[in-house]
């Protein structure tokens, strides 16, 4: 459901001719994205990335090269024998007879044969050395790129073998017409004139003629093959170009620190992140618990990474990083991506009474910054790969509406609502603009034009029950007054089997965030590709005892159907890893192509999971192949649903996976080092001539 490889529509026919079936489709929205499925087929299946096909191809290459070396040795032996016999003939003539002018011609023919044979020896020795090196190391010393092209047989091995064969045919043709044939004609003529002398010399000359005839026959076959290759097989004398599909130049890293001193914690977290990226980040997501000095942390970050865009917010109690759930104290965490061909435009705004308009204006302003820079960033174009989102709780649905209005409804928005440790409103949002801007009632976001293909989705960890109704009265956007014309809590409590009865009798307007984590509400948002409904879960937060209304953390409208959801700790723990696995499985890229991930794990679901949250981190780390990821705990989750639309929900999981596959294909000439993008006219020629070796 995220943008994949881009290619111009004019190339679709040629691209489909070079496809390999079986690649999964990446769902797109715009016309340029619709072609991504065809271009993605240009790559080999994911099995080629793991090196297995390389080993098989190298073994086949070794067998072919071994056969080629045997052929070279045999021809060397035959040429040596041929020149030796010719030399004996010349010596016999020069020592047994009085010198005549025709002897000069005989000596000249021997010199030509000897010279060509010596040249052949030099060529063969060099070729055999190259072949032996290639067999041992898997690449040739002559190649500019001293490593194999992954994904099976290296096309340069095939190309070089083809060129050796072509040059061999040319040289053998020269030997046939310039050495063997003149020798045969000259000596046959002398024997016919009976000018050959004694019997032994005639026998020697006859043997020489026979050997030359045999050699001429073999070399004439080479001449015939040369004609076939050049005239009928389309083999050209010039060296065939080999273009390699390049992976995206992206690296991800993550770091964290539990030091109480915010400045030192930021330094430690940033250092760890840099240790994995080993370069200046192109964009960072920064999160801290609410009990840190956020201003001090961002000031240090501005010193450590000046001019590097970042955005982020507070997280509830900690994060998930690697195979650990880092909870229980103060925490600073930094996730970074190195993407020199990408572009990242941060933004931040304060919410007013019109959050749709607020989001629209801020998004347009950030997009304007990209339009200024996009001529220097040819590896990205169009709409963002995704929008990273961290807003204050409450106006999330309307914020997404504003983003969709500015960028189109199919632009992925991924992130989570800022949180604190105790729902006391201490959450913050920040971004790198103006040296680091912090707010508590606004929204920070970044338009991410990533040069790599990214994939993400939003999932719930709960299942729908058969208990459902229609919202018949709302107060505002998040207070459900009645369901089926009855007080909302009355209906909801019946659905749960009286789960809230005692609480309503003992407390006025009780907070039910913990209790409702077992029985959240939900809404059907559409159907997936298998025809199964997909849901967004809604977290009830409070009961209004006098009116019977139920406060929730997502927008609901009158006339909409809602259903009660249910779940277990095991579902919550297992589902987050399932989300990551599902994203990788349906994306079309393999686990080996995953470079990193950003994960949103609802704070309510985290609390519901309790001590099992560490198991969730371990499963998530395994599902992502141990690549750098950071999981924030938020008071609302945003992401893409299977229908391609971005939505807000509660008690959900959102994950964004960054791959090494390019959003816009880029190819490299492995001999000259020149690169070409799929958006450039020359790419059509490369594709049409079959010069492209895909990943």
C-alpha cells in the first residue's frame, strides 16, 4: 500500500518483456505508482538475495571455465606440434639443398606461423590466468568493480566468455588464412612439381601438409562460427554494456539511554545511532519520556547534528528497541536514517479550533520546501513516500483530513499521538525547525521523500465480537451519548456482561482506560483482498455516569455502526510481530532487504500486555531480522489500512519498514561507473538492449 519503484508509462511494454513472474504486487494509487508492480518484476525473486543462487551460478561458471581451459590447452598443444613439424621441414630444406629464392617464401611462412602461434600462446596464457583467478575469487581482475553482481550468474562472466570466444574465432580465422592455407598451397605445389627432394623430406613435408590441413579445417570451423555470431546471432565486436540495478543507499540506526541527565542521555543515544549508520543522518525521529528536560535534550542534538531534520514527541514509559522493552525509568531514544538521495521536510503547528485547516496550511508550507530542492533530488519526486506524524491527542482524525486535502488521500501517514506516563497532559511534540521547536498542543510532522521503497500498515490486536449497534447521538466528535437510542454505557455494559457495573456504582465519571483495554469498541473500515473486514479499534476512556455517555479516543459520527472487540494478552503480544511479518511478506521485498523500521505500539496495549511486553519486543526483533527499529508507545496510532487510506485508531499497532529497494530505479554501468535513473531517456535504450541485470 506504499509507493514502490517508479518508471515512466512509456517503458511499461519493454519492462513487462523483461519480467520474471511471481513477484507480489505493491498497491499503488497514482498513475506513476500503478507501474511499480511491473517494474518490480524486473528484479529476481527474493531468493536471489540470500546468496544461494550466487553459489549455484559460481559452480556452473567453474565447470564452464574448466572446460574452456581444457580447450585452450589442447589448442596450445596442437599449435606447438604444428609449428614444430613446420620447423623440421624448413630445417630439412635449408640443410639438405642448395639455397634457392623459394626457400625465402618457406621461411617466411614459418615465421608467420611461429609469430601467430607465439601471440596465441600469450593470449592463451593471459586468458588461463584470468580464468584461474575468476574460478578462485568469483570475479575478474580486469573488472572495474572488483566484486560479483549479486542475484545468480554475473552477466560479466557470460559477456567476457562471449568476447573471448569471439576474439578466439577471429584469431583462429587469421591463422587459417594467413598461416595454414599458404603453407598448404606452397608445399602441395612443391610436392606436385617433385621438387621436394628425397623420400624422408617428402614424407616430412606430407605430414606437415596433413597437419596444416587438419589445423585449417579446425580453424575454418572457427571462421564459420565467426560468421554465424556476427551476422546471425547479433554479437557485436564492441564490448557489451552491463548495467546493474543499484540498491537504495540507505542505512538505519537506533540508540537509547536511561541516564537521568537529559543532555548526557541525548549524547549517548545519538552516539549509538551514529555507530550503526556510520554517517551523518538524513532524518531522525527523537522520543523522550515526559519527565526529561526536553529543551536541554534538543539543544544538545542541535549541536551534535546541525542542519539534520528531525521530529518526534514524548512516549509513554519507554520504547521497544531490539529484543528489549525499555520501560521503568527515564529514557531518550533516537532513530536515524542515512538517505543522501532522499529529502525530509519537517513541520510543526499549533492546533486551533480548525485543525483541518491548520494541518493543510502547515503541510503545504513543508511541501513548498521540497519543491525548492527537488531539482537536486532526482531520486525522489511527486508526493512523499510517507508522512511521519506526532500530534497532541484529540484532533488526530481531523489532522489526517487536512493532510489528505494537501497531499491526496493515498499519501501514507504513519505515526502516533504524543503520550506521557500517567495521562496527566505532560506530552510534548517537537521538530528541528528554528533550532528546535517544542509545543504541547500542536502537531509535529515530516514529509519524507525517501529514495527507498517503504511499506507499512496499521493493525489492531483485537477481534470483533457479534455484539454491535448504531451510534444514534453524539456530543462533539468523541462522546457517544446513545447506541440504538439507549444510553451508551447501558448498551456497552451489557455487551461486556456487566464489566463496568461495580465501577459505576462506586465512582462518579470513572476513568476506564485500563478496564476497557479488555473490551474496546471497533468500526469496520472496509475489506481486505480476501474479502475479510478490517477494523479500527476505539479506546473508551471515561464513563459519564449522569448521562450514560462514553468518552472515546477516536472520532465517531452519528449513524455509524460500532462493534465490541475483545482480546487477550497473547493476541497483543503476538500481533505486533505478525504486523511486521505481514508487511515484509506482502511488500514484495525480502527480509534481507529490510534496513530498519519505525513502530508504533499503543500505550494502552502496552499496559494491557504488562510483563509480557518484553516477549513482544523479542518477537518483533525476530520478525524484522534484527534490523534497527524503534517502537514508541502512544495515545493514538496512525497508519495505512489495506484500502490505502490513512486512519487514526486506538489500541493498535503501526509499523513502517524501510527496504533497500529504490523507489525510482537507478542502474550503474559496472565498467564505466556511470549511473542512470529510470526517469532519464537513456534508460529506455538500456532496457531495450537487454543490458540490465536486476537485483
